[in-house]
C-alpha cells in the first residue's frame, strides 16, 4: 500500500512521516513536496519523494499515480487554501486515488474562527468528490502558545488575551501520530474525528507549568485585545498571523478552543501528551 503525504517537509508532515516509519516500511511512503531539494533527508530514508505543487496542476496527477491513500495537510496560505485543496482533490479523482484524509479544524462546521471557512469549503469538496475520506479536525497546537517559550522564561511573562478560558490544545506530534494511525488502519472511511487534548488548560496554568519545568517564575498577564495585537506586531510577527492568534484568544472566551471529545485519545490509544512533557521536549 502506498501512502502519500502532502506538505511532507512541513512541521506536521515530517512528524506524520516519523510516526509512519515506526509502523511501516519507507517504501510504502510517498512524500509530496513543493521543493524537492528540501526533502533530501527523506530520500536518505528511502522514501519516494515526488514534486507536488498546488499551484502547478501539471505536477499533481503524475505524482499521485499508484497511490492508495493520501493525507492532505491543509495548506498554509490562508485565503488561497480552498483553490489549492481543490486542485489536489481533482488530481486525486483523476489519478483514481480511492481515499483521502484531510487535516481540518475542530468543529469546522460550526467554529466561529475565520480560519474555519476554508476548512468547511474543503470538506464539502471532498464529500462531493466521491472519494472515501476521513476528516481529522485538529484543535490548536500547544506549540502555538509556546512559540516564544525561551522569551517567556527570560522575561518571566506569558502574554495573552484569553482570560481564564479553557483550551483543549495538544502537541503537534499527537495529531501527527493520530493521522499515521488512521492511515495505517481500517474502518475510518467517511468518518469525522474531533481531535483535542485529554485535559484542558488555561493560559495561567500554562504559565505555571512553564515555571515548574524551567525552575524560573513565569506569570500569565492578560492583555486587552488591542494591546495583545500591538505587542505581537511589535515582536515582528506578520499581521495575518497576529490576527489569527488574537482571534483564537478572543473566541477561546466563547468556548471555541474547548472540547470534551475523546477522539484523539481513542486514535492514539492513550491520553494525549501532557503540557509538562511538551514543554520539557521543547526545552531540550
């Protein structure tokens, strides 16, 4: 069986491949990448690397020849994702790929997040495609809150605007492992999984956990929406990314980041990785 992974050199794609390699031979994995030169490390593991550019339709159908399952990892160009995803879905149909798994967003059909619209559109395209599918609706990554971990420890402050909202985020590797498990097992056809952590946390809890792991006091400081946005912009983050981060904190106050779903636990066959373990790993 040939399993193809889009965005295979991306953060999530590389982790999916790592987890696949624990359970199957490299010859069964096909890495679909925009830049083949960035995939030399995958070639070194005897993985079949194929050029695959969402914006160059001519590359798509040839790269999907002989593929039994494809994991479509959502593209990272917000605002252009639906047409890019459609190109992949159309190519999968033409190449007669029977099954597609797609990394979507927690409760994509009802989520108030602006990001959800392109996920809703992609899910609809897949439903209409006639392909067997699985929707892996990932909640936020812990790493989204820990991108400035070293700086948080240095300054003793974790900023945010989520107040005391509960957040069911999990580490990226857990979502990747769940995706690999789905791709390597049966009975997931035409199912939707709402993927979230076993235990929710507040940003204050996150700050206390950082303190515990690092042995340095880190306190959570809740900012107004505007102050948080300006702080992120002053940290030289792109405005589009800042808007996504701030909106997530605003909507967290309305429960958008909280879920009691045990789908991720079930797919992993274990509780999700703890905040403490995630922070320890990031500090290595």
